[in-house]
C-alpha cells in the first residue's frame, strides 16, 4: 500500500507479486488514468489529497477482506496525491492469485471499495472551473 | 477548559482555508457544539457556507433528529480515528478529523 506523489514502476510491482509464491498463476491489474474530458469540458488536471494515515489502514483492511473472501494470494494498492495531468496514472491495483476468476473478481471489488471508502479527495480542474468530485 | 485539534480535508479545507487548527473548548462540550458553534464562530465570514456544506437542510432550515441533533450530510467525523456521533463529549487532547465523501480513483 502506498499513497504518494509518485507511483512505483508497475513492472517492479508485478515482479514483486510473482515472487510472493510459486502458486501465483494470475495477476490482474487496474490502472486509473486522468480523463481529458468532463462532459464537454476539457480537463486540465486533477488535484488529489488524502488522510494518509487512515487511508493506509483502510487499504490494508480492503486487501485483507479480499484475501478472506476470494482466497487471493495478495494485492497491492498505490494511489497518487498532488497534481496529476491528463493521461497520467492515478492509481494502480494489482491482484495475485492462483487462478484468473478470483483475480478478476477481487480486482473489481477492491477498486470499487477504494472509490467508496478510501479517504482521498479529488478536485477536477477544467478550462471552465474546478469541481470537487464525490464518489457517491 | 480542554484543548482539541481539528483536521479538515478536501472541500472543507478549501472553504475554511486551513488544514489543522486548535480550539479551547468548555468542559463537557460535544462534537455538535464544535460543529455548530466553535467552528462557525471562528470562521464567521464562512459560517453559512460551512453549515450548508456539512448539515442537511431543507428550505434553509437545518434538519434535526429525535434528539434535536443536526443531521450531517455524507460526512464522516472521527475522534482519534474512531467514528463518532454528534452527542459525544470532547476531551483534552482529542483529534477530530472532518472527512467529506471520498473522491479517489
């Protein structure tokens, strides 16, 4: 789990998950990217902030829940804070499991829970104004 | 008298223009007292916007529950990391975090 101004190299994260166990047979990956449009408005950038101490705890709980529910081997969550330009990577979620089915299911659930539960806030700055985005 | 620390995030931080501030509150003051009186009193020029942002209102009137407590919008308020209701009494050294709805991803 990492919340930082920079994400780690994704190839390195994949290799770290592969090295966890000989049983790893599937790794699913979600990459959140800054979209260039908000309805018809051109997006200039996104600005993120987090309650970092709490976000780490919540993310660890989400991963532990996914391990229990889906039997995955492990997962990794990384999220940017600060300013991210259009096209930039905002979030990585990687799930390692024995088989693909549980890796896909766990990945989807982890991403949804991150959006609903992680104490991270996003301001979308467009050519027409700035908006706080709420995932509800 | 008790000294507490309040942390603001997201649009609340932006509204008040501060990330962290301290308050000296009366013994026995509750979380509701903090949100309804202490914070608006210190940020007088933003007090209406503050109440509009965090409390549920209908036609300008604040909604209250059976105990006459105001009802929060989808905000989470933590005292020392634990979810708290508005009736909770604050004590010296408490750290209150006011969290708007998440927007990550």
